[in-house]
């Protein structure tokens, strides 16, 4: 019986992230990291987090906290609103400030 409650709790608490959101978040972070000339490991080291945790953030399966996004903004020089962009506004190269 306890497992049923845990399963329901996880379903209610876990945020639903659509595939497009994951792709967009990963794309913006990846492009910003690459423009900064950093590997995922180097970025994780700079943020003082594990490689796996950074990879999950870049993939969109983890969100990270506000301090982390502030640090990402400082490191990449890209505003965190763009790094965390979840709309389809920056899918084409012309409107994406990272795709120059």
C-alpha cells in the first residue's frame, strides 16, 4: 500500500517537461558552453557540481537552483533567461542570439 502512495506522490510532485522544452534548454546551454570554449567537465568543475549533475541540467532533466543559473550567466555571458528559454522563440538561427 505504501508503494502506491509513493508512486502517486512522485507523479504529482515531479514536473512535466515536454520534449521540446528539454531540447531547447539543452541547445541553449550547450551552445553557450561551447562558445565559452568549455567542455561539460570544465563547466561542472567551474560550477563545483558533478559532471552527471551538469549533464542532466544541460539535457533538461534537472533544473538547478538560482545560484547555479547566476553562475552560468556569469561564466557564459548569456542572460539566464536565454539559457533557460523554454519557448520556441529561438529555434531558428535568425532569431537565436546564440546561433551567430
